[in-house]
C-alpha cells in the first residue's frame, strides 16, 4: 500500500521482509529450525533468571548481571524471531513501516544495553580478580542496581535517538527489505530522504555504545590477564581465569559477529554472508549464552541440580 506525497513521490506504508524467501523449498524446515531455537532460547534464559532469583547461592553480583543478561536475551529473541516465524509459516512477509520502526527500536535498545551490560560484567570480574579486598565495598547491592539500571537506561536512550532519526525518513519504494528483520542498513537503502545526517548520528552513537564498552571490556581483561599471570601456581591461575572464561567467550562471540556484520563493506558479494552472520548475533547468541554459562559454571550446575532434586521431591509426595 502506498500514498502519494507532494513532489510526485509515493510513500509506502509497508515493507516486505525478504528474509530467506530465496529458499522457497526450505521454508518448512527453516520454520522448524527457528522455532526450536526460539523455544530453547526462551527456556534456557528464563531458567537462568529463575535460578538466579530463587537460589541464594547465586545472590552475588556476577549472577545478578547474568540474570539481567538472560532477561535481555529473552527480550532480544522475542523482538526478532516471532515475526520471522510468522513469515516462514504463512508466507506473509509484509510488515508495516510503523511495525518495522518498532522492531528496530527494540533491537537497538537491547543491543545497546547488551554492550554496556557485558562491559559491566567484565568490570565485575576485574574487581573480583584484581581488587579482591575492595570487591565487597565496590560491588554492593546499590552499585549493582545502579550499573544494571544504567545499562538499560543507555539502551533506551540510544534506541530513542536512532529510531527518532529513522522515523523522519520517507520511503518511496521499492518495498523489498533484504533482511529477516528491520535493521539500519537495509532501511537506509529504501529511503528516499537525505540519510547523511544519520551517518553522523550512527558514527557518534556507535562510538559511545559499541566502541566505549568494548574498550572498557578489553581494558578489564588486559588487567585480569596481567593479574592472573602473576599468580605463582598453575592451579591458582586456572581457578582465577575460570571465573571469567564463560563471560570472555560470550564477549568474543557477540563482538566478533558484530564486527563481521557492521564493519565489512556492504557489497553484493558479502550481502549473503552478512545475513548469515546476522543470524549468529541475533538468533544464535541468545541461544548459546545460557549453554555457555550452564555448561562451564559449577555454581549454575549446582543450582540447577538442587532445583531438579527439589522438584522431584515435591512431585514424589
């Protein structure tokens, strides 16, 4: 559907998310695959949230931030996958411009909040390993709440800024958006407005939201590595590094895929590759995060075992 605007431009009111429409024979298989991923993502992350809340052994700053990360990943998947699943199931891949902007808003909010949250988690590990005597004083309940609130507030601010700029654009066709969700680059290609101001906004925002938390994370792990290498015993070094290895894996996966998608040139040759890596950070990262933390963390495993035993005891009565 389109409406005519002054200047003989036709403003469209909906997009067509091309997604994986170039694989028509694989649509049922893709639907089942993404449905399983979505259900597993929701179950895994919600399980971690519940464990962090109910198990008193996990009432520590590290698991408080882990609970926030799992909550964020649950929202992240829910902002993208339900619309993708509906398109795969029904074949209707249309989305209104307003719906597209709404999806983009939540995507930016959650991605921005995750960047800051990962930095906060690395700062927590830095204090625990490099400043153990000051850890309890620095990472008290108030500090944890303020850090978490700051992460979410920054995400909301960034999402509001980016979406308000995109909302000023006019879209005059074509309607085909070459992605499986509403992201900035494909939206920019469909805009008939001057998008140069957005380039400046993107540069500033990405520097604050992505580069700054990334540098803080790198600085934290540089200090952690230097501190761990000074531990005389091999067992001590392994024990110290094991407390942050899971988080380091998550950070590497998250920023690694972001670099591939947003830093590589946007050419026709790399467009399919970018879409594949977008699946990694938008779909698979929320899935593997609970797996990484649960499989490599004895405290989470212990809390899960305790919860399962309590459940068996209750059902056996």
